[in-house]
C-alpha cells in the first residue's frame, strides 16, 4: 500500500492530465487523496493481517474519493480483503485468487467488461499474467493500459465523448498499471532482502 501510494503521488499529474483529455481532470487528485487517507489510517490503526489492511484501505478509498475510481478501487481492495480473511500471511496463489475476486467485483459494480476502455482493461490481463509472475503482471497491465488508446469508451465519463474518446489512454487503466508496477517492485525488493 505504501508503494502504491508513493507511485500515485509521483504520477498524479500525469493521471490528471490523461483525465483532462477524456474526463474531468481529477483522476490523479482523486487517487492521491484516497491513497494518502488510506496510508494515514493504516499507520494509525496498524491492522494485524493482510486482509485487514486491504479492508481498511478500501474503506478509506470509498469514503474519501468522490469520483468513480474511489468506489471502484475501494471495492477491489475490500473484496480482496474479504477473500483473504483472517490469514496471517498470503502466498502468490491466494493473492491471485483474491485479486480475481476483487476485479470481478469491480466489473460488476461498474457493469463494465474488458474492451470498454476502463481500468478493467489493465486489471484483467494483469491478473491472468500473475499465473506466470509479478513481472509478467506488471508488463500485462502496462500493455493493457496502452491498448485502451484506440478503444471507444463505453463506461464512465469518457463514454459521453463517444468517438472523441478514441486516441487517448484511459486514466484508470493507467493507474491500474501503476498499482501492478508497485506490487512487482515490492515483491522484487522483498525477494532481494530475503
Ligand atoms: P470520475 O470519472 O468520476 O471523474 P476518476 O476520474 O477518478 O472518476 O476515474 C476515472 C476512471 O474510472 C476511468 O478512467 C475508468 O478507468 C474508471 N471507470 C469509470 N467508470 C467505470 C466503470 N463503470 N467501470 C470500470 N471503471 C470505470
Ligand atoms: Mg475524473
């Protein structure tokens, strides 16, 4: 969560710039507000398990972000947290299963599917690639985000633009790629330290 928050903070301007092309220019500020609030409560409450960390972070995203992305990312984290339950530690297979459950919940909440030019276009390929490795998931999320450029937006604010949404990278797919990059970096650092 710290690595995601740092990445969002670093890239907030770029996310907002992408959102200014096909949205309302707030994606970077939305996520910065949400993940900063999540980190603050994590430090205050210091939850004992990975599941509890995700539940708390998700709750903060939902309650502090006004835009669509708050409830969507918040639901992703909360559903992951629920899926992990009380476990003290989590292996890659459990994390992948939890992510799949969370991403399905995002799709259901937003009634969106891959190809609609949303965060799902990065999230689904990343979850699939996690079968292989965290690095593969990072690459798949990044490629998924780039693949939104020629898509026509069918969900969210960008869909109001119709054909004019074509030719721009989706902000939410871009932030989803940041999340998987932070995850891959964190795992790499942990493995190097082990
Ligand atoms: P808002 O659109 O309310 O201003 P943000 O700018 O923070 O919220 O987030 C926009 C991003 O949210 C989009 O780029 C897209 O990836 C994602 N998004 C919007 N609507 C949906 C949806 N129905 N399903 C999945 N993702 C969505
Ligand atoms: Mg926006």
